[in-house]
């Protein structure tokens, strides 16, 4: 399960970096976009060093605002 969660977080981060316009990101300054990208790099390249407690913190605290931003964009 940990591997699946980590993989999905990497997918989200990659999509955020490569498939979202600057305008969209500017509409959601509450999202720390650079942190999203940075996480992807750590997860992809330093896999052995990934802190699972940090991963769970991301899931619990940071996915909610991102989900809200996605919902806002879908409602536009």
C-alpha cells in the first residue's frame, strides 16, 4: 500500500509540473507548487531515503487543499 501511495503522489507531482498552465497555478497560490515538484524528485531519485511519516503527513494535510483546487478547476 505504501508503494502505491508513493507512486500516485509521484504521478500527481509529475502532472502538476508538466501539464498545468502557469495561469492555473496562479489561481491557486495556496498550493506550494515548488514543494509538489520537489517531492516528486525526492521520491523518484532518492527512493531509499523516503520518510514514510512524511508521506503520510502529505496525504493527511496537503492532499485536501490540492483536491479542493482540482474541484474548483473542474467547476470552472
